[in-house]
C-alpha cells in the first residue's frame, strides 16, 4: 500500500485547481504578501496560493508529510518542521496566516488560533478551513468517534459556535464565511486513511448514517 504522505499528495493534486480557484475568490491578494500555512500536510494551501504571493512558509509537524511537501514545493515555498501550537516566528511577521483542515488534528485548537493571531500583522488576514461538528451533542460525539477510529490523529471536530468563540477570544473579525457539504464515499475515505482488514469493517460500522462532511471556510481580519 502507498504511504499516507503519497495518498495525501495524490488527493491534493486532484483538488489543486479547485482549491486555487476557491482561494482566488475568497482572498483579495496584492501579490507581495508573506503567507504562513499552518499544519500544511503535503502543501495543499501553500502550493495553491504560492503563484499569487511573494513568499509562503509551510509549517508541518509530521516529518514524512513535510518531506513530501518539499519534493513538490515551488521556489517561493519554504517547508518547516514545527509545532502549530508553538510557532517559531516573530509577532506580526506575516500578512496572511491560514490553516486548512487541520484544527481537528491538534490537541489545543485554541492555541493554534492564538498563534495565527500572534504571527499575523494588524490589518492582515487569517483563513481557517475545517470540518464542522453538528449542533446536536450526540451527533457530534458520534462523528468525532468515527473520525478518531478512522484516523487516530483526530482529536475533536469543533462546531461553528466553537470556532466563533475562538475567533472572538483572539479579537478576530469575521469578514466572510462559507459552508460546503461534502458527500464522501465511505470506502474511498477509509482507504485514504490506510485502514485494512477487520479494523476497516469496525470503522465502517461507526460511520454516522448518511455520512457527509460539513466544512466551514472563514476569512478573518486581524
């Protein structure tokens, strides 16, 4: 079976054009920005925005994912191995900070948002994209249980109100929000995590009925 990093990179390539188009619609860029991609994985956000800005620093804690990102990175993207909860950058040193689908993989999402607010200059922009939990507590529990079983790096899926609370506590102003419903083929989704054998059937049985992902896109002013 191909490695986790290779599977992530393959999905990233398939979605690259759509992501670049989405970012172009959401963000009004001048072209001289310095951008930080936090929890970069294999570089989806960093690569999609690189052609439209001066410089991108992509931060990823997993060395295998970081190495895979370096292999494909354009010249103006630097990949750094670091912890999203303790970024090695000075205050207000970036024009734009973003995190794409990684908050539910960190133990302290509140610290990641605080770090994004710290490293983004006043007047800069922060982009947060992540899967959202349902409002109903039982449904939210069942979703997080399934996602953790499929991928043990998952911590907890946050709700829209959870995220808004984190934004407010860091003095961030919501400029724009969008919500997408993403139907997911369960077999493909489980394959993406590399689940095999008996575990695969157990995980499949934990999937919420009619499983689909609700994804929130938030553009925030620092």
